[in-house]
């Protein structure tokens, strides 16, 4: 199939999420007003009558219960007193994202959850960015305007050049790069050809570090790109008692800034 120049927005959603999903879609429609080289793919069982603007919108229904046979299912089945839990699970976000990518028409994919909103100037920002990227991140803000999980390191080692300076997981300055990068699964941009060659691991479900596994796999094959011209913002407030606001992430950020300040090798 011929891949066209343009953008495919691949949105993961759930039944009864139409209110926030509609906000997400409207922001895309507004940003791409007058444009035709885009599409919006929503994977999930949604009520299209509750979506106010369906231009270039394609819905891929999805059975939220996916067959999955794992030892962990026994514990969940026992806790929930559900025999069905032994063989079926919800939270198959890797299946959803892979499905959207396989059905996408355009060369650039924006893979996102339904609580993400692209802000004014997003499209121009990407137009101003050189095309030499496979995976690209841009600025991500929480609903209150604070920086969230965008440009990150995940597993920076505890020792660098014999010194105890490892940073672990933390936000990275936008102008720096590390071979220990991590891309959050909530939002990222990727070229279709690259993603189809490096699909998400469908054996992993939501909250099973599926984005960590993917990041560690693909960072060996390409260098991530940071786009400081474009911005997305959450349509709901993400908790302030979790990363990147928790003490360990804040302390790790100080360490990583020290690492780059002193030009330690193996960053």
C-alpha cells in the first residue's frame, strides 16, 4: 500500500470516554483546518454520535477483552472471583496502537491516548523540524501547565567512569541526549515504516512497562529527536504524587544535570 505524505493520529480510547475524546479530536481538527493530508484513527468502542466533528475520522472497534493466558491471571481470577479472568484480560493498549498503525494511511504517526490535546502551532512546529527522524518527542505539559513526562532518561547506570553519578529515571533538559532514553507510551510520534518494523510487544498490557520495553528495544536502532517547537497538553490533571514530581525523580534530575555540566562520558 502506498504511504502518503501527512499525519495519522492514532488515538487509544475506551467506551464512555467520548467527552474527553471529543476535546482531543476537536483540537486536531482545529489545528489541521483547511488541510487534507491527515486522518484520525480511534481504536475503541465509542459512540460516534457523541463526536462533534468527524471529518477524516475512522473508528476501529475493539474487543476490550483479549485472550491472554498467563500465570498472573490466576491471581487476578482468584481476587475477582471470575473464571473468565483466567483467559481474558483488558488493557491491551499495545494491540490497539499496533492496529491503528497497520491501518494508517500516512507516513507520520502520532500515537496518543485520548486525554492528550495538541496545542496551537503543533503542525507548524513539525514543519519547521527537519525530517531526519524515526521517533520524535515534543513538549508535554500537565493540565496545570507543569512539565510532564516528555524528554526522559530511564535507566541511567549507577556508575559512570567509576564515579557514583547515575541518575536513574528523570526528566532530561531538552537540549541534551542520552543513550538511556525512554519514550512514554502516552504520546509519541514515529514514522510508520519504522513502527511497523518495531511494533509494541502485544504480550504486555497496560501498566506492565510496555513503553519501557519498547524504548529499550528501539533506542538501539535509532536516535530519538526532540521537537521544542510543538506542544501538547493533557486534557485532565495527572496526579502530582507520581513521576515526574516525586522526590526520586526530582533528585535524579539534579544528578543528570550535574552529569552533563561536568561532561562525564557514557551519558
